[in-house]
C-alpha cells in the first residue's frame, strides 16, 4: 500500500488535536550540541524565536514538516510534550537532556 501524506495529516489531526500543544517550540529544534562556548541550538528555518511559533504553520506540510504521528515515530518530541508524555515506550532524542541541564 502506498504511503499518503494527506492521509497521515487527516489521521494525525484526529488523534492529536492542535489544542494539546503547549507551544514550547522544542520540537522545532533540528539539532543541539555542546561546543566550547556552550550549547548550540539549531532551529528549523521557519521557527520564530521571539514568538516561539511557526511562521508557516498553516502551510507547514508544504515545507516537509512532520505530522504529530510522524513526529512520534521519528522521535522529535521531548518526553514532556503532551503528545508523548503518556507513551511508555517513547524515547526522545538525546539532545533534550542538554537543554534541561542549561
Ligand atoms: S514539543 Fe510538544 S508542546 Fe512543545 S511545541 Fe512541540 S508539540 Fe507543542
Ligand atoms: S515548519 Fe514550522 S512547525 Fe514545522 S518544524 Fe519548522 S517551525 Fe516547526
């Protein structure tokens, strides 16, 4: 069976409503790593660091953004995110622990 992004968007929005998001902006971090000068945090180019919101939210899937269901499988969310905090076997990317130590 062929994978359909449109179908993923429909199913994901039904299972994971937008209202659950606490707008922390953490899942828009592409990567984070330690350097000699501290922690380097790389955000998605569409992320507005002032508002902590996506600048292209309504059109984000045109820019290859993941649905929540895809984001869970790709492990992009921090473990405290409402979309994953009750998923026992969810594993977050390791860089979130550096952000908490900051
Ligand atoms: S990590 Fe979770 S709560 Fe934070 S912005 Fe992303 S979806 Fe929303
Ligand atoms: S497109 Fe928007 S929602 Fe998706 S990762 Fe980038 S800033 Fe975040």
